[in-house]
């Protein structure tokens, strides 16, 4: 079985003991007879996730199953030329394209003069970023529509509750929306997000945005019946 994962730092193969997230999925969902290609990366947004999905499916044989763990609606990613380099840590390439990623409303872009010039217009007002969130949700929708069109089995969710974030840190970094747009196909959406689950079980790191893998394991076990394998 061939499986594709794409998400942000909350889905990366982080090698944190006792088990990384891919090991957790193998144990609870797939078994050992599976090959997982994980294109997740730290600090990326939903443009990166959708873009990597399109690029991968264009180049490779379709996987048997895809899991997309979408991220903050306040993050913004720009595809850039592979030779473009401004000494910024969130210049990211995991599969095909190179991306310049903001990391969120108060993301890593604030620590670089060049990225301040690039991303400041997106967050000119810290409380008015609806234009960023809307485009983020459009990227989510395009990824879901592609999987539907190709008839690939999949599930998706956001790593946190974008309607009601469980922590202020998550809300401030990654943003929220008042409602999901009606164009978003939620038929394969996992209804419970791992961030809220881990918050309620005391399983968040000190940044209140990332979660411990042993608590993530409990979340996955609780939602495995929702998966459309």
C-alpha cells in the first residue's frame, strides 16, 4: 500500500520517542506493509500543501490513500525560483518547487528585512487578514477537489479547530474564521482535530501549538473509524 502525507510541523516525521507519527499510523491504521511518503514540513501553509499534492500527483503513480493535515489559515506561501535565496529559514523545498513561507501572522517572516517587505502587506492590520484566510481555504478546496476528481481515497482535517482554536497561541499565530465556506467538501473531513484533543488531554508542548506523539496516538485511535481507506 502506498500512502501520501502532507501537512505542517504537526505531521512531520519528527523522530521523537517513543514513536514518530508515521509509526503511529502504521501501528493503528495501516500495519507494516505500507510505504508512507511524507512531504510535510515545518512552518508551511496550505498553499504549500495543495501545491505539493498537485505536483506529486502529476509526476507519480497515484497513491492508494492520501492524508492531508491542513494548517493555519493565516499562513501564506509563495512559489519561488529554485535559485532565489535571501537567507531566510522558511525557504522550503520538499518535493519539486521551492516555497517562501510566512509561517503565520506573527511568523518567522518578522525576523528578516526582506521578508518584512514581502509579507507585511498581507498582515498590515493584525486583526484584518480575511483575504489571507480566504485564499488559504481556496487552496484547501482545490486539493480536496483534485482528490475527488482522481478518485483517490483520502481524508483531511486541520491540525486545529479553525472556528474555535483551543489556545490563544494557536489563534494568534495561525488565525481563525467564523465559518467554513459552502464550497468546501467536508464529506471526508475528520471531525475531531488533534490539537483540541491533545489540549484537553494535557498533551501540548509549551508553545501550546504542537502536540506530543503519545497523545497524538490516542487521538488517532479515537478517530480511526472515520477514515475512508
